[in-house]
């Protein structure tokens, strides 16, 4: 059974290009991958790495409320040509 992610009503999201105000670990996902990215305050949220790496995406802060029961992450290695 695939692991379901808890998304809270009213959870704050950050679009690609938005300036980060809180240094933290953030995540974005598509149907197959979940990407974790450390974003420092004052830096813009990056493009999503999906497809050609130029796509807009939505970032969510990694918190105990949304990820507290998770014990590990599945990783995938990709090559950018």
C-alpha cells in the first residue's frame, strides 16, 4: 500500500520563485517522486526538478505535523543531460 501524505487544511504553500522567509527543509512532489530541498531564508524557491527541470512547482515545509510518522525516504538517482 503506498504511503499517503497528510496535507493539512490551510497548509501554507510556496510557489517557485517566491522568496523563502524561514530557513527549513521543504518538499515538492509529483505522481512518482517527492523532492526534499533545503532552502535558506532570502532565497527564491527553485524550479521543480520534474521533466526538464524548468517547471513551476509548489513547495511545502517539512514538519512533524505532516511527516512525523515517516521513518525513511525512498531515494532515486537521476542524471541530468
